[in-house]
C-alpha cells in the first residue's frame, strides 16, 4: 500500500488570531491539528499567562466545529519563572475570551490545586501542563490532574527541552518516556511532550496514529514536519506584515503627493 501523505489543516488554512509573545509560538500548528484530531469536549490548561496556547486551542475548536469547552486555569500572579506581573495580563485575557470565545472559554483565576474539585475524574480530553517548570511542580501537576483525564485523553507538557535554570519538566518527561507506552516529544522550540493516557476506544486518526506509532522513522518525519510548519507560519506572518507596511507606505506616499500638489497649486 502507498504511504499516505500527511497534509494537516495547519498547513492548509491556519492563521493564528491571537498573537502575543510566548515561547509557545513554535507549537501552534501542532496544537491546531491536535484539537482537530481529538475533537475534545473538555480542554483544561494549567498555566495560561497571556493566552497564546489557550486561545489557539479555542480557535481550533471553533474552526474545526468542535462542540466543547476550554478551561483556562491560572492564578495570574506569575511564578518563579515568569516572575510577577500585574492585573493587566488577566484583564486582557478575560476581555479577549469574552469578545471572541463566549460559551467556549472559561477562566478560573485560582491555584491549580484549588481547581481540582471542579473537575470529575475522567472528564478531561486534553490537558495542557504549563505552570511552574521545576521538576517538583510538574510532577505535582501531573500527579494531581492525571485522574481527571479520560482514558485515551492526551496530556501536553510544555518546555520539556528547556534545560535552563532550575527547569525540570525535561527530567520529569524523561522519566515518563521510560514507562509510558504512548508518548512522543517535539524537540524544537522549548520542546513539547505529548502523552496519551492508556485505555479508551482507540483512534482512527492519522495524526494520533503517527504520534503513537512507536515508529522512530515516522516520529522523525513528524518532528521535521512541525518544525517546517512553525517556520512556514512565521514566514507567512512576516510576509503579511511587509505587505501591510508596503501598502501603508504606498497609501501615505499617494497622500503626500496630493498634499504637495495642493500646496503647490498643482493638479
Ligand atoms: C509559562 S506561563 C504559561 C504560558 C502560556 N501557556 C503560554 O501560552 O504562553 C505559567 C503560568 O502559570 C501560572 N502558575 C504557575 N503555577 C501556578 C499554580 N500553582 N496555580 C495557578 N497558576 C500557576 C503563572 O501565574 C503563569 O501565568
């Protein structure tokens, strides 16, 4: 049988609507495609900050017609790695959620542990762990929230390649790589770990099959594809920016000329 070409939606039509500074930028195309693959009824993000990853999940839910909700959980105070920040971050995220994702995005401004009681076991289809990145904090978030994820649900871990300061997500994820049967790591950017909780009905989806095939050759190709997808997104953004600048300059140039013409009495 001929190998099937993987040509994801992110390469065909993804234009991020919310663009704010975050090291998450390298994984936006994958997040967009993962939501399509999972069709999650419930997404939970631990660690939202200015919402780059969170609103990409929301955008993907809308554009892939996913009938679900997404919970953004953060104290919006910052932590030892982001450092403290003021209320303007939360206010901006709350306004954006209200204006663009009413009925989909729900913000819980609280500590992760205090939010646990709001979620039933086995209710979460997609969990993203992106709070404090020390080994102990990532382990605690994973241990506390793992029961909330349904069998067959997916857990994302950001920064699993960041070996800086006292970051330890990489170390915790390395341990999972030794024990978990369905696990994958993107190495670009600051790294993104992808784990599927055992059990569930199994999938009939090309991306999920590629992620959890256990085939290293397929994994390498998938990694390369999403490196290119991130570069492609950035190149397209730059091109759009330059086109807008050129159009702006042209418009101003045109106006400038007519102003001169008016001054000079030219016509
Ligand atoms: C790295 S940032 C999240 C980045 C975000 N996902 C993005 O797309 O850029 C981590 C956030 O987690 C929050 N945080 C860390 N530990 C927390 C905890 N135990 N409870 C609530 N929020 C926490 C911080 O306030 C911070 O805003």
